[in-house]
């Protein structure tokens, strides 16, 4: 089953990222874990008049049975700004196919094989891939050793490019998890990768914890269009939750949490 060109060209993630490339800006791709965060992220995007990508780890499929993904997609479809739904760090083939076949997903970060790229393409779903592994730990992310050794090579870029992926998440000194290291980023390498992949593939930036605004801008200037964030937009939510739980009514806690997500995401 070959994908119709117009079906792939109308993919929301691709449209959002191509517009970012052309406009020389980055788009937040934020992980969400619950409805408060989904609602807060969308409100922030609308108030900031900014596009947004809402991301989920595979547990949103296996634990929630896809329910939270469907809720996010419905809310995104009613938003006044472009918003797409992305499945992040999906390594299990069964999860990838289940998402592609049954859920309102616009894009999936896959365990890379040409066959899985084609499977998603046939269903009009964009794909993202990560050569090697990003150093560090996070939900759905496997640890690796050796920061320098894990950097993306030109050979890996060519290999992944040949599969037909739409976005590439290179390793150039960035780290997943609670590390916040910002002094090992190899911008010369990132710029070389951006030139090597050409115009068809967009660059996704992973491991952004601890990045100050000037560093984020530098990554975008070097070619990053999709900016993955997790705690960067959720820290205030969790601080408020921990300090207020049991002290205010549950409904108040929910409303306060939403406001924390809105304000930090807009910032």
C-alpha cells in the first residue's frame, strides 16, 4: 500500500517543522503525562500564538490503552494554532504498529528499520530516528556509555537518511536525563549534519534540560527545528503539586497545575 503524496504532505508534524525551518525558529515538542498537562500545553500554545507538538512515551499506549492520546488529539484538532501528536522513543515494533494502525498519531520516533519507516509512511505518519543512543536516562530511553563515542557519525547520517525518515535526532554532545550539561555541545558537528541531511529531513533536538535561552537559540540557528522538552515545561507543575497536595481541594490543585504548565510553557 503506497502512501498518497497528498496524504503525507498534509501530515501536521511535517507541516509544523517545515514552517519552522523556513521561518528559522524552533517548535516545542513537549512530553505530557496527564490531562492537566495536555490542557496546559495547548492553552499555552494558543496564548503564545505558537505551533506545538505534544509527545507521549509508549506507556501512554500500553497503560492508558491510547485513551490519553485520543484525548490530546481531539483537543489539538480544536486548537486555534497548529498542534500535532507524536509518539516518542517507540522501540517496540508492536507498539509502533498499534499506534500507526489505531491511534490519531501524526508522527512516531521509531526503532529504525526501513520496513518500519515504510509501514508508517503507508499510513501517512511521519517518522523520526535517533542514530545510536543519546547519553543518559529518561522514560523510554536506554543508557549508553561514552559521550564522545556516541556522537552521530556522517556514515550514520547517510544510513538513516536512506531509510526515508522525516526527522533526525543527532547526538552532538546532548544528554537525556537530569544532567543539564551544556558545555560539550559540538555545534560544528551539528551544522555539518544539517548540511548533510539536506532539505527533506528536519533536525530534532533531544536532551534540553538545563539549556538557557541563548543556548537554545544557538541550537536552532544551527538547524534544530523540533525542540524536545520534558521537565523544562513541567518543573513548576510538580513543585506546586508536591507543595499543595492535601492542602487544597483536588479541583483547585488541578486548576493550579494547569496554570503552572501554561505559564512555564509560554516562558
